[in-house]
C-alpha cells in the first residue's frame, strides 16, 4: 500500500515535518470550533451531530485504516456506549458524567472481550466474526426489551441531561453546550489518533497492516498490538455512542444494526483510509450529500449512489487519501 | 426539480410538494403567494397572518415504512387540498413541507431540526414508526416545536415523551389491544396463543392483551415471539399448543404475507379460531394468492377498509376526497391497496391542528404555548367529515386520543365488520400528565 | 407436535433456506474468488431478480406456471445484463481496487434500491407458484412448491459445478482465480472473464430470488439478508470452494431451523449467530478452505 510506503520513506524527515502536520490538524479543529459563531442555526445543530458521528469514524479508522483490520461489526461498540450511557442514566439514575463513563467503560470491556476472541482470525474471517458478534449484540438489545424497549428505544428525559462540571451547570438541551461537547470529543479523539499514528506503536500498526508476518518476525507482538488497536478503536466508538445518547436523548436498536457498522466504513473510505482527518471529511461529506440531495428529490438515494460512484472513480483512495498520493505526501 | 420529484415517486395523484405547495388552490392563496415572490415587495404588507401556515410533514418515503408513507402522503395532500379550498386554517393557507426521514430515528431527529430552524415550520406532524417518533420527539421538545404524531405506538401516553408531542388522530396500541379482549374471550375462546414480533410493538401487544384477557377470565397458553430478522415462519408453528382455541397474530413488515401463507399451509382446513391485527395486511389485497385460508378469520381494523352497508356520509366523503374506492384501493389503480386502518390518522390530526390553531388564536411561533394549551383543552371529538373514523375522546393530560375499534371477519375475500367497540373498552388509566410540565 | 416430527419439519425448512442460500452464495463466491472483490450490491441483484420475476409473471396471462417459466428465464438474463453494465462502467474503471469497490458497490446498492422503490414501489408483492399442492405428512401439511425449490436448486448447483469443473470455460475461470497475471500471460482474456464472472454471480442470485419469490414475495428491501447470509456462507465454506459453499449453506440453513426447536426464537437466532462466529474462530480459513497463499 502506497500510504505506508510513503510514511516509511519519509520516516527520516518526520521530525522536521512534525509541526506542519500538527499545525494542520490544529487549524482544522480551530475552524470547526470557530464555525459555530458564523454558521446558521440548522448547520449548527447538524454539525454537532456530525461531529459525534465523525468521532465514531475516527475510532473506526484506527483499526481499519491504520491496522488494516476491516471490522463489519463496529456498531456493537457504538451501541455499547449508547446503551451503557442510556441505561445507566435511565435505569440506574446515573448523572451525565457517570453515564458517559459507563458507556465508555462498556465499550472498553466489550472491545477487549471481542478482541481476545475475534483477533484469532484475520482478513475475511475477521470481517464475518465481528459481523456475527455485532448481530448477536443487536438481537440482545431486542431480547432484553424489558430494559431497552427494543427497536422503539428509550428517550432520556429533561432532568437526566443536566450536569455540573467544574462548579458550573451545563444543560445538554442547549445547542451551544451540545456543539462544544461534540467538538471537544472530536478534538480529543482526533488528537489521540494523531498522537497514536505518529508514535512508535502507530508505526507498528502500519507495519502490521502492510505485512503482519514481517512485523511479527521483527519481534513485535502483533496480537497484543492489534488488541490494543481494537480496544482503542472500540472504546472511541463507544465514546461516540455514549455522547450520542446523552446529547440527543435517544437510545434505540437501529444504532446497533448492521447499517451502523457499514456507515463508518463508508465514511472512512470516502474521506480517505488511513488519514487522521479523512473520517471527519467523509462523515461531513456523506451528511451533506444526503441532506442536499433530499432537498431536491425524494429519490435522493439515487443521487447519493451516483455521487459515490463519481467520487470513487476520481478519488479511489478517498478524498484525502488521493490528495496525499498526489499532492501532500506528508499528511498523516 | 419539484416536477421531477413528483413524477418519480407518485405518478398518479397530484401531490403538494414543498416547492409547488401553493399550486392549484384558492385565488386568495395564489395572490398571496404571488406577492411573496414579487421582487421589491415588502413581504406580507397587510398582516403577518396572510403568510401561509407551514406544516412540516415527516414522512417515510424510503426505508421499511415506505408502503405506509406513500398513503400517509396522499391523505395529507388530499386533506390539505380540502382545508385550503375551504379557506385554510384561521384564514391562512396551509403549506406542507415534506421531508423523507428514511424510517430512521437519526434522520428523523435531523428532520425535526431542519423543520424548526431551516424551514421555519409552525408545526411538525405525521410520523408513523415508533422508533422514529422516539428519536425525533426529544428534539421537538427541546426546540419547542409542536409535534403531532400518527403512530399508534404506546409512547406518547406512556409518559416517555414531552409536552410538545401529541397523538390526537389515532388510538394507541395499548388501547386497541385491550379493547379486543372482551369480544375475543366472549366469541372466540379463552385459550389464546400469541404470535408477535419480538420488539417493543409486539411486547405491547403481549403485555396489554394478556392483561386484558386475564380480566375476562381468559388464559394465554403460549407466547411465540418472532425475531425481526426472520423470513420464514413454518418452523415456529409446531410451538402452538393443540389446546389453543384462538391464535392471535400481529406481524408487520414485508414478511407478513409469507407468515400468513405459511400458517395456512401448516393448518390446512383444520384450524383454531384466528384473530389478527390488520397491520399484517395493510396495503395487501385480501384476495392475494395464498391468502384463501384467511376466509372466516377475524381482524382488528382501525377503520374498515371495505365500505360497509351502514356507511356514514363522512366515510363516503373521506374516500372521495382521498381517492379511495369502496374496496379500500386507489381509484386510479384498484390493485393499489391503501393502509386504511392507519392513514385516516393524518386526516384527523390535520383537523385537530386546525381546531387547536383556531381556538388558540395562533399567529406565529410566539403563540406556541397557547397552541399547546388549546390542544390539551380538546375533549370530545364528534363523528363528522373532519373525523370520519368515529367520535373520540382526547385526554389532554396523556396527549392521547381514545376511540372506537372494529373487528371484521374475512368473508368472500372481503372484510365485514362484525363488532364495533365502545370508546370505554379502550380506556385505561395511568399517571401521565404532560400538562404540568413547563412550556 | 411430537419432538420427532417437529425436528423433521425444522430440517425441511432449513433445507429450503439452504437451497436458496447456496445458489446466492455461490454467485458471491465466484465473484469473490475470481475477482477478489466484495460485491456489496450482490443482495440487490437478488432483489432485482425477485422484482423482475413479479413483473414478468404479471405480464403473462394464463397459467401461473407459464408466467413463472418466463420469469425464471428472463429475470436472470436482465439482471446479468445490468451486472455487466455495472462492471464495465464502474468496477473496471477503478481497476477492481478492493476498497474502492466497497464504496462503488454501496453506491450501486443505493441506486438499484432507489430505482426499485421508484418504479416498483414499496409493497411486498406475491408471485404465484408454478405448482400448487400441499404435501400431507402424517403429522403436518407442507407446501409442495418448497420441495420443488429444493430440487430445482440442486439441479442448478450441479449444473454450475459441471460448468466450472468440466468445461473449458470453467478451466479459464479457475485459472484466472488461481493467478490472474499468469492467466493473462497465457492469453486468457482476464478482462472479459471478469465481466462474465460478475454477470454469472448476479444471475445466480437472481435465479435464487425467482425460486424463492412464490414463497417470500418481492420487496425492494429484501436484498439485505441474502447478502449477509451468503457472505457468511462463503467465508464459512472457505473461499473458492463450491463444495464448501454448499455444505456451509446447508449447515447454516439447518442449524437456524433446528436451534429454533430448542430455544425461544430470538435466543435461537443469537445462539446460531454466535455458533457461526465460533466456527470461524476455530477454523479461520473456513471449513473447506486452504490456508491463503
């Protein structure tokens, strides 16, 4: 894969480029932060949701883009966060922060367990094993309908969504609070991802993606490294899920369905596999594709489908992936 | 653009799409519309009230709810056409802004945000699938957008939602199910096996029908929940105990025809009494190949699909305006069967909205609180052209309407009403009180 | 019902599922095996087959058997043509890049689904079975047509097996699958083989759909389940093994039926799902696959 080769080739000059890449990411985050003061009300509301979902995509990309493991079951991690937080808040009366932690923790536990089992497989078998576990999790949300209300789901009501942090009250029903929490979550995850892929561990991940056998022979414990990547990826996805539940007050089984395992894959591929910002770009692009197309026609799926085909013909490595190949090779 | 949208989706009936909403309505409305587009004009010079009333219609055009969504859309367009031709609501023409939610709760929530902020609608309405309602309602509540759902789910009156969400045009599952039990126990038998989808909608059936049946001295001998991912059903039928006197089925989704056919293959002519919810066969012709065995079985119907001998003038009027014939199919295409037991909810909801807006003196979003209170103040709803399904009682605390239900028998591949419940049969108590919540 | 007959019924049902699944999965397996791409739109070709079957059979008046025969010939042909169109205009252009193909076929999936919704509608529509009889076992009645489906599917599977292993075309295909570069060097028109394989894959799915549509109605969203199931079957069976694909389809079809005898339905689904995962964890190359080169 050319992306990895590029990175390896530029390994020697990395230090000098450190600032350029970091600055780019900080600049993008600054723009995202600043946008809230200039965009319209609707964009403001939408962007908050897109940023939460982009966090999910960033998490997905750590496993798929950098480690080369294609999971078709990430919805289970997103749902673990969603239900961990949602059930925590609605059934156990946890506060906002505790619920969020409960969601993230559920994701951590689930991804560790799934990782220990599923990582015995690779390639297509890994795809199916993760998909099967995710399907089982989806059915579990229906099976325990008594607590989850199955497909219909749970609504988190008003007072659950008030919190006090650093002595200040925050109301999650306020759009401004929501935007900035979503932004904060995305910013933290993008920076974690950036730090990770530039760290020695990150380079081992890429080495595994390029040639696992070789990485193993060089003395790296590939199983542990892959498990680490999966747990980081799954936990980040769960954080996105937990944030989704608490910010948008709804927890339902549709978020655990196969569709929500495919979506992050699509977002990552669109934006550029194995780029830190690609998932963010992909998620944004997909949202606006659907949103604008549906303004003009109820057959918007057709428009989205055609747009995907055009994009893939022009940008087979995704927007940023193709850009990196042709213009900015230093993009992490 | 609007043109192509029209021909692509429903080539048959004239639709009011967002961008052509004011087409073909009364002259006054057209003049008002013209003045809004004329450049250099100060918009709505005379009074703010000449501006059309914007209703955001959350419709399932794609996804699993599309078969219902298509008919919901037809009813809404017919009803708005009638309202506008009769002078609109409080003298203002009605403009429908319809958006597809893909029958997805996430997209539904986005839709509500779009309605409230981008389209600037006065009211959102029309959602059918429960999970979309659940996903959307919190956003409506927080954005303080009055939201009138037509879903029949037991979510509004269970107290799960908020002050801004109402279900005034269709009864909920709990009410429907409880009102069936007395007749089933009395006429069909006391030992019931239930087959239902294994998620919230099915669980409501299980819980409230079992409860109501016990009150009648009946007994549920077996529960057979079917996972939603199932496509064939034959293997579950042996679980039905032979002591079963009544088989109760309620299935939804594209698999239902298979379900009913396979049930027929399983039993042949030797079957227990069978009672089902028409949800299984909405938009499906009763005379479809394979459904012959349904002859003589019973169905709950929200609103009888076939025009009955004692048809009211209201039903006649409603069928005429919507474009549905006496067999419950589209007048343009007799093979195109309607979702008759549910879609009337859109019609009645729109007239409730009209009533509430006119009673509250609503002029614009600043009068939302008055609109909410006026809706909550509605109690008895008469049986008339505006409410063709029947008279109803609205409970302002629960934000839920209660009404009559019908039980029909399949005879000669048609549905004949054999029993109509009283409103009281479907009444229940709970401690939901939205009217105490802050506005 | 007694336990024995119940088990028998569950096995029968599982066999019907397996028969249709094997055909669909075989299509996916060919594409996967020869072209090394994941065709996410495979389920939509299945759906198109069913929808076209409804369309063809409703155009033909008279005996339902004639309508069905027209459908089972015509629907796969049309679907095959559509598949070639997709392959030539899109997949070839992106050079069968594995990742780009996923996005591209998701795009194709959206397009086909929307077109089906627009022109066919949202309703589930039945097609009449060509034969209509009820087989009465001592313990229960059973649809005769379902037995026909099992037989027809077996014949089609045998035919495919014959073409793949006993004909020149099959040899060319297997050569391409084994090593496309060497095949090219030996003057095999790999490019055209790809187009044909993609078409055959789609046609197998469409044929399976035509067979199932008298049991399961055509609906524009029906493509999802077959896609997932055939995907699973292909991996469990082992890549590139026809025999493995068929065996895996039978295992999955029957285990789904039989497990449902012992547990409540949703729990049975959960257990069946976990069982599949477990098989792969223990044998990642699939039941009949060789360790990848």
